[in-house]
C-alpha cells in the first residue's frame, strides 16, 4: 500500500492491546458506568477484533518516511 501523504511504500502490521479491544472515540467522548458494557454507543467504534477477555488487535499500515499509521479494520456492529 502506498502512503496517501508521501506516496512511499507502507509496511503492513497490527496494533494490539492485551487488556481490551481497540476503539476510536470522538473528540470529547466521555464514558460512564451505565453505558460501559453497552454494545452500541454513539461516538465510539471498535477497531478490529477482540473482547475484554482476550484483548484486541487491529490491522494497520505504517509509513516510516512520514510516521503515519493507517487503520483499515473497523468491526461492523
């Protein structure tokens, strides 16, 4: 895959988390205990696979020229 910023070749890899899934959250997102275990929460998207027992893993590409990481692995609800 070519980097969209500088057109260099990107290395394929992954980002992982041993304790929980990896999430994208909108700026200003605030978690609360009432909705913590809810599957559908506006402003939060799970990236890749995983759960709170096995952790999470998301595929990603890295450009060593401009230090850009691209994630293209969104879990569908």
